[in-house]
């Protein structure tokens, strides 16, 4: 029950009551965006959705950074392999 | 799907696993506090990817697994009151109370309904003005703001036939209780990602400062978990103990200000709250604040409120502390299965016993334990 999924805001349905439409894998559903600031709850933004509420905006720059680090860890391994195989 | 697929790339996972194996110089035990992590670890076979000298201990962060018998009994007693529509998340339906579960109560005539969101329960209340709709509120700081916003909505719309049976819990007192228990031996923690979107990473800073253990707040995809384990290993081998944040795309140091505000407005801490298997932990539970007391089901209905001891056969307490592994419980997989759970760790897919049972990695795990690792 503690799982959450990323979805994209496609429409602000009712700003007064903090309701936005999000799309997750082609499925659309209204969620409550009352936990987000106005500029975070904007169309096009990705948010993390849990039990019908958007919990947080997903930060694209941070997501890129994590992926960059992940790929770098892999690269070091490649180099290490080369280092090993050429050392004999 | 964006923000999911890129964290599931098998080739990177393998390289990461190799890197972890390379960096790990002695046997290490890490606890993933959160049931969501337990779920990912089993679903993607992360234990099979990790080197043999790393053991993942599955912590108490599954709110369905720690709800005590007495509270389930109370929920059932509310559900059985005439005129009540009792609503709950699906996971909580099968949790055994001292005699029956909500599912049994439903089968014997109580109006128990599954909802996806507390807002759905509020909708039901508006549609059924002649009935009293109660929502079984469960979960850590991840879920509590949703309940809080729903209660605020009920107040705003004047929905008087809606109330909440509140079992929300907070993670930090539970972590403290774990760290203080003498039989616990851990080298670090995977910090709960979704709880941290709300509370931030700052509340964990006492763990390295006072207990000298590293914490890495982790996301929920396989690569997130592997990267976080790698970060923990690096801290240990480099002799550091810090709070690090692997889940920067969703978590910052200070958390979600708005969510915290609604939490403080709608809830107040209980002096004590009982956790299945762990006993009573001070200030670990939340109840509705005085301002919203009229939405408190515990005040609206007479609940027995009895403390009931955990079933004798069940070793959930040891499992939740990571002192025992699920297969070491005598009734695991025999008397206790997801269909007929004795303990609550067998109920939710985020519970350690159910995860072991469902994902069938038993033979491998048994081999490992026989080998003495
Ligand atoms: S197998 Fe069942 S009874 Fe044993 S610890 Fe797990 S949940 Fe409890």
C-alpha cells in the first residue's frame, strides 16, 4: 500500500479544489495536488502519485544526475575489466 | 514509462552488482526500513544479484504488518455497528485480528469496502448521507498527509457522516526503538524513500550522529536499490557514517512543507502506540487533533480498545527486527500462508514473510543459511 507511481499532469481540472488530471501509462485519472505549490502542479510536470494524491514533483535535473552517476559506476567497471585483461 | 524504465536497465544492474561485490570487503548487514523496498528486492531478485556477504534485513516499514491485533479487533467492532460503511485499503482486509479479519466480517454481513484513496471514502459518505462512513487510516508519513487533506476537505464541505479510525504511525520513533534494541546488529540503513518525500532527510541525521550508522535514502526501482547499497558499502569501507540521498528526484533535506503543515494541523502525537511484534513505542502514533476531533471514529464509536498479545506461534517481532528470517518461523509456509495468515507479515506483499513466500526464493535462501552465511 505504500507504493507510488510517477505520472504527468495533463490538465488542471479544478484549481480551487486542487484537482488535476494525470496520465500514467496511457491511463488518465484525477488526483489531488493540494500538497504541491502552484508552480509545481503545472501541466507537463511529472509528479509522484500515492493513494490519489500527488506527493511531490519529480525533479528532472536530479533524475538526470542519478542516471549519470549510475552510468559512470558502470563505466568504471568496464575500465577495470580492461585493466584486468590487459595486465597479464 | 518515464522515471521507471531507465531505472530497470539490466546491464547497468549487473555492472553495479559487480562493483558492489568488488567493494565489499567483509560481511555486511543492511536493513531496508521500508516495505516498498522489500517488495522491489523480492520482485526483482536483488538478493540474487548481491554478493553472498551482503545480507538484507527486512525492517518494520510495512504499516499493514505492524498493526496490532487489538486495533484490528477495534476496526472490526466499528465495521459491525449498524449503519456503518467501513472503508479500507485492500491490504488491510486480510490482516488477522484476535479472532477474525475484516474480510471475515464482510463475509458475515458487515459492509466493508475497499477504496483506492481516502477521498473515495469521503465520496461514499457524500453519496450515503444516511450512513456513517469510516475510513481505516493506515500508514507512515507517506500516507498520513492524504488522510489529513481528506479530513480537511470533509470539514470544508461539512460532511458530518465521515470519520477516520486513525492508525497512522511515524518512522523516527520506530527507528530509535530498533536502534536501541540490544539484539540488533546492522551496518547501515536504506532509508524510506516515500516517507522522506514528506519529512525530508534531516530527521535521520541522529542515526549517524548518535549511533554511528550510515543511512542512504533510496528510491524504489531496482537500480535505485543497488545504487543505494553501493553507497552504503562505500560509506562503510571508507569509515564514514552520513545521511546520503540517492532519491534526489523526489526527496530533499527538508521535506514537503505543505504536507508537513497539514500533518501538524490535523494530527497530534499519541503518548504511546502499540506495534505488532515490537511492543509499545512512545510518540510513534498519530491521532486526530482536538480541532478535528469530531471526525475521530474512536470518539464517535465505542471501541473495545483492548491490548491483545501477539499469537504465540508468530515470530513477526523477531522478523521485523531482522533477528530471525521468515523461514526460521515454525509455521512459515505451513500453518501460515498468504491465504491463512497467522501473523501480519504474511499479509501485505510488502511484508517480509509474504515476500519470501510469494517470490519462491526459498531453496536459494535455505542453501545460503545452511552454508552459514
Ligand atoms: S511466518 Fe507467519 S507466523 Fe511466522 S513470523 Fe511470519 S507472519 Fe508471523
